[in-house]
């Protein structure tokens, strides 16, 4: 049985010429940011520069969250057994699922339901009430809201502020903000967490929900690399890694220099 | 047996305050590029802007290489069996090893041997001859040189040009270029490939060789995401993926607009 | 925040004494088969010997299926890039999903729906018709029926025959056989494949559907080990593995000696 | 570039006929044990029955070791994030490396060095002294000796006893026992652990050291399945799994019934 031909629209390879979505890869290097290149490879076209900056901010937001996330434990735990770096990263990625990182995807679907109603003429505030009631009725938690450590996630504020400054807001962000407002008004405030903010931004940029945990994995790979390197440099093999007993001993709080 | 305390210097987490290497994460967002943030999380300090641009160019260089790399087959093959995206990415990462992506690490070690001799006063040209002879004598291929498709890898030229423009060259790049020159003079030219160019740049930036395949995985995750999304959108489940019969049907060659 | 105590009922560890589900592990060794031990660790008690034999037959049935399954490609593809054995096995496991190996789980759920109706007094034949109509109406394929190579899967016959001989049949096998009969009578025969037969046996033994692909992975790990060892012994690194061009050159057909 | 044909000697597939190393798979089912089938698929021929029993005992020995091994933490940690079973197993496998499970491979290489000297006429006792001195001189721990919990590993005794009873001992077991005796005589007894015993048995059976951690992964997959099922049944998602605070609450110690 001969296999049929098939096709890919991502990258063309010819001797000494690599083109991603039609652009020469060597010309992209140094001229577009990595965030723009990520957008290009996934969407087929370069974004406008403001969207590129938002992409980068989203990746920066996800780059690390210390030793407590289960995916970071997974990467460090693999390292303590002697796994090579790529296996540590794979182990990290395998711990990014529905309950860790997955809220981005679930929240994108929630906001898409809301945005669709907004598109039909309902107000964001009314839609927010419906979505909250729906999730409550079905016994689900609102994905993208609440955090076990942060009552007011600084990453969310910053990301939505940037989206506004860069002119990249749309109905998904509007619904996310309406939900936040409705929860605050209800006396049970539940802040938009970074997963929810990323979900709103990704959805307004037109990304498919299926890709959501990929962005998290991509950005967090840098964090896992840092943790694996630190594990190997500072700890003995085959230790039991207790996330509770870890103290921070890195640089003291410092201001970002003007740039 | 009580576990001893241990420490991490990467990220501090307090309610509503996340600091990566001492900087507030929300302040980093929108102010530093992702490449700068990657450098920060791995090295402990922000790079100067030129180095940040080089980091981004390096990540862009690795973002995709079409359907033929074994790691891309691995990601697509997982997708065709119905794996979720994170498992497809993990499968991709597990195919990044000594023979695929691993040349960066091996080349970094080779160039480190060379740079050390240059530091002791030998000329780069003399060192290049020694390294070539050593590898030949031990029956190894020169890691970072030669490519099964490209006789003159456009990504390598571009990356070294950028490093020069940005003032980020050092003895490792010098040794890499001396080896290239020696090979060309020998009548058996073997071009510096993208792995070799990345190795030279990473080494001159002071990165540990152990981290090398992590950068490749990080950047290529974007490519794997694009291929997995395409696989799911265009192909039926459980197909045999023959890399040989794939045609490119994406955008025609196009010029990068002035930016 | 102190973590609460938690408990596990699988294995107790004390110095020089390891007990799996209450039995000393060293006493189990040599006295129970591996299939019996698998049953014990998963279910909490030893099976009767006939069930142990069925467990072993089920594992033997899944041990290998040549070079064409995508999980075997995944393991070999990792090997060709230089991955260590454990990463090759992990890559194999990551390709066991809904469309490959996953039919066991789906079929277990289908048969459970049928067995529940049989338990309420309907005949297996009537239930089979309902299930076939339901799946057709919802546009799904019948999981566990049909195979791209085998029109009459020898493993299925053998497994059900053994189950009968060993007195380990129940309503799930009855429903599976009724579906097979109904399909044959319909003029569109679709044989019970090995996934379906394993599903019927596992379900009648009382295993949870969620465990289904674990048995496949466990047994097939042996096959992946054989393929990885062969890949390393016979092939060069970084080859493109085309499953279509593989010929078999192992031992000629031979009879199993009387044992 | 057309790919060359290649060949595999593991399994032949024809419509309705699957042959593993020449034997019909359906005939193997119910007639050979899983341990014999594992030997067959890896070695190309069926073992004599005693060796099959030893294979099964070796797999039983590795089936579980409670919640403390890092690979079990890895599997449970993936489960608590919502990973599907196959990803949990893959995560477990990725934590089987040099420092966990890897002692089997290292010990096989050590014993092979010893067996080779025994084959040249040296006594096992003399060889043991040399190997101990060599490892000490190079600053390495003796792989396969010592355990953080067990001062006298019951699995090792049982496995070597079985090997003797089954007539499956050879020079590797002799060297392992000579090392044990030499260590005991030195006043610093360090017992042969289960990894060492498995290494000795596998080596005397003629298995390649490269396969060693595969057997561990294969057998332990059953344990990981039990732990993942228990995690999902008894615990909430996204918990921090502290191996130290786990109590055993399974069946009380019980005698294995006469079989």
C-alpha cells in the first residue's frame, strides 16, 4: 500500500534556504522577536509589532513560579535520578495537564462561550452573570479565577494593562473583566489569575484553545532549565525533594533599571 | 528522617509578589524581551540589550526545520495516535539527543577545549588544526560542522554576523571560524552548521554546555506546536507519516517587510 | 502549611521486609507468576490460578506486533537520535492513546453499558443490536472491532477460548460475542480484534477501564525493548525509519514444542 | 533520496498470522509464561522452563517498592495534575536513570569485568578484592551493593536461591557473592541489593547490560498503575505529595497460602 502524498504549510527546506511561512529564516533572525516568530510559525503571518510585544510579555509571565509547581517538581525529580536535560523537560511537560496549566485552555473555552453571546448583542455584564451561574450549577470551578497563593495576581493586571496599551483587547478580555467585576460585587472576590489573563489575551488574538498549554510549556521550559541546572549544581543525587522546606536565597528584591 | 532545608535562588514567591532573580515578574513583562528573560532566569542577571537580541535570534534560528527532523516526526506521530499537546511536545523533546540537537553540546565542549588553548597563547588557526586532527584521530565527526541538506547554512552566517554586529564575539567563535577556514583550505570544506554557530555563541556568552539542548527544545516547541496543530487539522488519525512524501504548500517565498 | 498525612495500601516497607498487599515480596518471588503479581498489586488480592494464567496470556498477546505500530516507531525513532532506553520506552508509551491501544478502554466502556443491560434482564443478542445501532447513530466506530491487517484476529479467538477453558467468562464476553455474531449476520462482518478481546476479559475480571492502556504499555515494553536493541545493533543513527520498507528476516515459521 | 530496505527479526505480520521470533503468537498465549515470552522477544528463542521461572521471579521482585522511589513520585505527581495513565507511566520511566534503577546496568558491567577475569583463571575471591579496590580507587560506589532502607535485602537472597535451585548460576553470580563475602569479611558489610542480584542473574542469563533498566520499567509499570489508580481514587488533584508523611493502611501481614 503506497502512502499518499501529504503537505505541510509550515516550513520549506531547500539546500541553503529555509523559509518559515514563506520568509527566509536567516532574514527573520535579528529582525523579528522570538514572540513574533512564535506567532508566525503558528498563525502563518507576522503579527503587527504591538501583538509581538504582547506575545513576549505572555511568555515572560509564564517563565517561572519557583519550586512549588508540580511540573517543576517533576523536572527536578527527574534530575535527581540522573536524567539528561531533555528528559527532565519532557517530565515537566507531562505534568502540565488539566489541573496545572490547563486552566488556560478551559478558560479560553469559557470566554469563547461568553464572547459569542456578546457578539449576539448581550452585554458583557449580563454574560458574566450567566457564565458564573452556569459553572456554579454544573459544580465546576471558574477556570482562570482564583489562586492558591495570590489574592491579586500581579501578572494578570500587567498583562491586561499591556493589552490595552497595545490596542489588542477584544470581547474575551471584556468578558474576563466583567466576570472579575461580578465576582467582586458578589462579596466573594476571586481574582483573574495569570492563566485567565493569558487565556483572555490568547483568545482575543485568535489562537485556538488547543494550543494553550503549549505556550505555558514553551515559556516554562526556561524555568525548568534553571531549576534542573540548580538541582545538579547544589544538591546530591537521589534526594527527596520537599517543596515545603525550600527557602529562597537568590538576589534581594531589586528595581528594574530604566531601559 | 527529617529532610534538611534546602534553597533555590531562581524565583521568590510571596502573596501577590513574584520575583525572578530579584526582579518583579510583572515589571519584567513588557519591559524585557523573552530572550532577556531566558538569560535572566538561567544566569541570574539581565544581559545587556545586545545580548538579549542575540538570544532572541538564536531562538528564532531554532524555531522550525520542516517535517524531516526526527523530533518533529515524534511529535506528529504522537498526535496521530490522539495524544494531547503536552504529550506530543514531550515526545518531541525525547527525540532530542546526541544525534539530533546534541551537536550543540558536543560542539560547545570542542570549542571550550580550543578556547582554553587560545587563552594560553596559541593562535586560533593552530588550535583549529589540532582539534581537527584530534577528532579525526579518535574517529569522531566534528560536531557542529556539516549538514545533510545545507552545504552553506544560512542560519550560521546570520548568527555570527549578528554576534559581530552586537559585539558579542569571543574565543569560541574565533575557534569555530578558524576550523571552518582550515576545513575550506583542506579541500574538504565542511560548513559550520546552525548547531555549531549556536554552540559558539552560547559558549562565548558563558552558558554551560549542559544547557545546550534545552534552548533547542524551548525554541522548537513552537515548531512542534505548529506541526501538531497542522496534523490534527489536515490529517486523519493513525496514519503512517512518511517524511519523504511531504510537499510544501504554504505561502510562496516572500520578502520580509521593512520593520 | 503542614501537609496532612495520607496513606497508601499498596506496599509496606520496613527494613528487610517488603510486603505487597500484605504478602512478603520475597515469598511471592518464584511462587506466583508475574501475571498473578500484577493482579495482586492492582486489585489487592491474589487471583485464583486460572485467572493468573489468563492475565499472563493477555500480556503475551500484547507483547509485540512488529514495526508498524506508531508506538514502536516512536521508540525506534527516539533510539535513532541516541535516546537512552528509558526515554525510548517513555516515547513509546506517549504514543499509546485513543487511536492506538485506546480501543481497549473504549470497548470496556461499551461492554459495560451492555453488561449492565444484560444484568437488567435483556438478552445479549438484543443488547448487541442496541449497542451497534447506538454507535452507528452517533457516528462512532465500534471500538474493539475490525483491524487494518487482520480480518480474523487469531489472538482474540485464543484469548476467549482460554477464558472459557479457565472458567473466567462473564457478561462482558457474552456481549462481545453477541456483537460479533450480529455483525456477521448483518453481512458486514467485523471481527473482534485483540483490543476488544482484552477489553472483554479485563471487564469480566473486574478491572477498571481507566487501567486498560497500562496493560498494553506494560506488555509492549518488552517489544519496544527488542526493537530498540535491534535498532541500535543493526542500523545507523539518524536514519528515517520507513515502516513500509521493512522486511522480516527472523526465524522461519516454527512449531511450538510440546511443553 | 530513496530509503533503503531494512529488516527486523522480531515479529512477522501477515493477515491473521502474527509470529514472534517464528512462533504463532496465539499459540504462545496460554502455553508460555509472560516471563518466557519476554525472554523470547528479546533473545530470539524460548528459554528452558527454569529460566522462564527465574525471569518471572525477577519481574515480581521489581513490581513495587511503595511510595518512596522517585519514579513512583513522578507517576503520582503527573496523576495529581490530571495526566492520563500513559503519561503517568512515561513520567515514571523518565525517572529511571543512573541513580534509580541504573545500578542494575552499572553492576552488570562490573560483574562482566569480574567474570572475564574468572574466565581467565583467577579465583572469584581474588577478583572480588580487585573489583572492590578498583571502585574504591576511582571514588565510585560499588553498584548493586547497599540500600538506604534494607541492611539485608530479602529479594536478593530469594533471587539467588532460586537461581541456584533452577540451575541458572554462572560466573557473574559467583563474583557477586564473592564481593559480598569480601565486604562482610572486611568489617564493613554491604549487602547485595536487589539491583545487584538482578544484575548478576541477568548477566548469567546472557542479557546485554543496555537492556537492564527496561526490565525494571516493565515490571514497575504495574506498581505505577496501582499508585496512579490509588492517587485518583483517594486524593484530591493538585496536592503536594510528601513521601515522608505517607502511612501504610493496606492488608495486614499475611502468609502466602500453599499453592
